[in-house]
DNA sequence: AATTTTTATGCAATTTAGTTGCAAAATAAT
DNA sequence: ATTATTTTGCAACTAAATTGCATAAAAATT
C-alpha cells in the first residue's frame, strides 16, 4: 500500500468515528495501516519519529485505545507482554493472528477467519473470538532451516 | 478435585519433569490443578499464603516459568496485562479459554479443542493454536441479566 | 561420611509497559 | 470574539516482571 493510499484510507476511517480527526490520530492510523505486522507503542513511536512527528508516549497510548474503541484498529496480546496494534482498510473483519517464536513478529492472517464449530457450555455468552497461532514465520523458516 | 487428589496428581506430574520436586513447586502445581480458573502470580501467592506456605515473588515467577517449560502448566495472556496460569491432570491437552469481560475470570474450556480447518499461507510453520473467547461468564450472565 | 557440584530459593535493586491527574493547547460551538 | 469541549503534554506514579548475586538445599562424587 502506498503512503498516499494509507493516508486516504486513514482519513476515511477517521471520518467514520465520533471525535476529531487530528494529525496524531491520522498519522498513527496510517502507520497501523501501512505496517506489515502488528506494532506496539514503542515501535509506533519510532515510526512516527521517522516521519517527523513527535507525540508524547501517553498520547500514543490514548490514541491507540481510542482507535480500538472506535473500531478502526484492533489490539492483540503479544508474547513479550506488550499490546500490539494493527489496522486494515476493510474495517475489523475478524481474523486470526500468527506470532513467530523466533523474531516475535505478529502477522494478521486476514484470510483465516475464526469460527466456532462446537458450542459453548451452558451460560457462556460469546462476544468475540481470538485465534492466535504460534510457530515460525516464512523468514525465520529460511533462516533456521536445518 | 479433593486436595489429596491434586497433591497426588501434582507429584505424578512433577515426576515426569527433569528437575527437582520441591515443596514450592508441589504447592504451586497443586494450586494450579485445584483452581477453577487460571490464576496470576498475585493470586497464586495469596493462595499459597492461605495454605501456610510463604514463597518469594521472584521464586513464584521462576516456578511458574519452569512449570510451563516442563509442560505441566500453561500460560494465557489475560486482559489485565498479567499472565495467568493453569494446570490439569491430563497433561496439556490443547483447549480453548474463555475470559469474562465483567469479572475478568479466565476459564479453561477443556472440551473445546481448537483445530485448524483451513491451511496456513505458504512458509508458516505451526507449533500451537491459541483460541481465546471473550464474553460473559455464567455467573455474570445471571448478575447482569436484563 | 565428608566434600564437591548442581540446582533452587531469597533479597535488593532495576526495568519497563502502562496509568492518572492536571494544566495548557487546539478545535468546535455559540 | 467568547465560551465550551476535546485533545495533547508533562510529571509523577503503579505494578508486573526481570536481573544479579548470595545463600540454602539437594544430589553426585570421592
């Protein structure tokens, strides 16, 4: 996805939220759209800095929370005890995630859509399904090939 | 499960590990077997104290890591940014988890065994599947019934 | 049985992700 | 222009988890 595209998409997505479309929100959402993997706060801050945007750590946390709340980004628990965030043009289609045990990268598998075949025990009310796969990513498969 | 049972099971499980079967490890594993939900370090420490066992926080963290490493306990990322631990008699049968958004309790759904129907994209090597469901638990369903 | 080696535990200090409260800045509404 | 609302920044704080090192306990060796 080209930077112009992500910017346009980010603007469109922000248009669908309640609240203001600020430079920081736009930039962060753009970063989350453009990224190949899900990023944590630190990585997002670094990427923002690279783009010449400085934003306070706290603001980033709040922005990320807000984006998730608004449904234009989603949050996944990473192995390294941080939250990682990702966004895509097609709003929040539920999908699986894959985290590599070697490099730690967290991929969205947009074509793997979790669904429940068996039913839950009595009394449980389901809101969301989280499907996370663990293993070795393509890159590390090559790297650590025997 | 009665306390005697869990103790016996814990001893058996520890027998299958490399490393020593110490009082702390036995007690912690017993707690993880007896618990209805997955517990975090703090809750485990409280439970241990109730049983008259005092163990350093660091030792608990190390014990938990070790139990997971040895495959006699498993670890799930909780919504509250802590790791929660659980063990069962039948060693590490992969199963789904359910976390309640109201009370935060994390349940093991041992009869819900995740399996992948669709195949992964080229190059990804799968080690483990994590299936976590979010929603309202039976207790909170009653509590917050409209 | 005494000594050496290995493994497990405790303690103190540190790291780091994430949060809170409040003031200042920016934007929108009147 | 003025007022009200929302967003951002700063400083201080919380709490989970980690690290390094010394001590204790258990196992292995002589």
